[in-house]
């Protein structure tokens, strides 16, 4: 019997059209493009426009212009998250049916007030790897009938993953294969710790999906085998691996690359237009100049 052919590597660059691309995006896009080329793989572009209030057609057009100017080419048609909202709703529905998520009714303001009152007593409220306070999770104590009444009343809510229940579903340790490096140089087989994130949001009243759920579903639907992205998303991989296991999705290889910082030492932001790819182009720089700056 002939051995099965190795799976063709699939890489993707997935920006959000809510601002101009900067040098950090250029690094991620170029790495994905070049790694795909080096492995005879595929390079995909995905537009993560789930935030319909901030994403605009103008910024999306700018993404195509910037990447084209950098000399990158990608497969078409481009996947746009706003065209796949039913997919995310269906995935969320599967988790709701299994009792792994619950409706959370506390507003950001209410959470902030609760945390401030707690910490005023000299205690530290637990926080996630990004420094945000973990959700109190009071709704976990409600009966299904209790939160059904609140939903029927039209109270704004988010759907949050019940992290303890989700982890209890696992039948084996949760890990991922890292070929890049974490914040402290971690590489190889990494132990995932989704509990550090608490009860993460999977959907809100004003958005059909969170980043965590949408990116996990998109990577699976597009057959992505290698996720190459910035180190700021290193710890979030634990949540994505948990969702992959819960939804019976394939596990890609992960490669987290260094971040590019501005003169103030902070991670680049789309609001820093002086580091935007378009600004370099307008200043007469070449794609090779940009590569020399970041590679």
C-alpha cells in the first residue's frame, strides 16, 4: 500500500480592517508568505471584519494595496468573517447545547466596580495573561430557568465559556506544538493553560462571535496547518486549543514571532501612522527597505 501523501502546508495572514497596517503586520504577512513559499504551501489572506462598527471598506482596500506593494500574492477569493456569521452561531449553539457556556449579564462597568470594591479590601482580583480581570461568573449559580427568564426579558448579555466545565471535558492533557518562541523563549511542546483566562467571551449581543471562536473556526474551515502570528497572541493559544478540542477540530502547528516596538518601547498600534506601511510607501521607500527593517 502506498504511504499517504503529506498534507500541503497552509499559512494565513488575517488582519482586521480597522486601521492601517503597520510594520508589525508587514512582518507577520511576509513571514507567512515566505514560509508558505519555502514549503511549497499555500498562502491565504483572511479579512477579520467581525467588528462591524470599526471595520471599513476603505481600510480593507488599504490592506490589499499594502500587501500588493510588498510583493505578496495570495489565493482568491479572500475569506471575510462577516460572510460566515452563521458558522460561528452554529459552533456557539453546539457549546450551548452541551451546557458549556452561559449568558453573562454584567456590563464592563459593573465588572470594574466589583473588582474595585474587592481590591479596596487589600486583596488582588485574579487577572488574565493580558492583565484584564477575570469575569466573576455569578450567573453560573443561576438555574437554566433563571437565565432563560433574563434572556426572555431582552437583557443584554454575552455568552461566556464555563472554563471549569470545559476543562473537565478533556480526556488528555492540552498542549500545542510551538516552532517559534514564547515570551520567555518557550518552544517545542507547550502545556496549554486555558484556565488562566477564566470564562472567556465567545459572543456578545452586539457581535455574533468573539475573536477566539471566529479565528478557531476559520482556521479549521480553511485547512490552516501553520498559524504564524505575533507573540502577543502566544497565551491565547491555550483558549484556541481548548475550543479545537471541544469542537473536534484539527490542531495546527503554531509559530509566534517577535513583536516590533515603536520608539516609546510599546507594541506598534494602527494609530501610529508614522509606522504604517502606506507611510513608508509614500516616503519613497521600497519593499526591500521594509524587509530590511523587520527581518
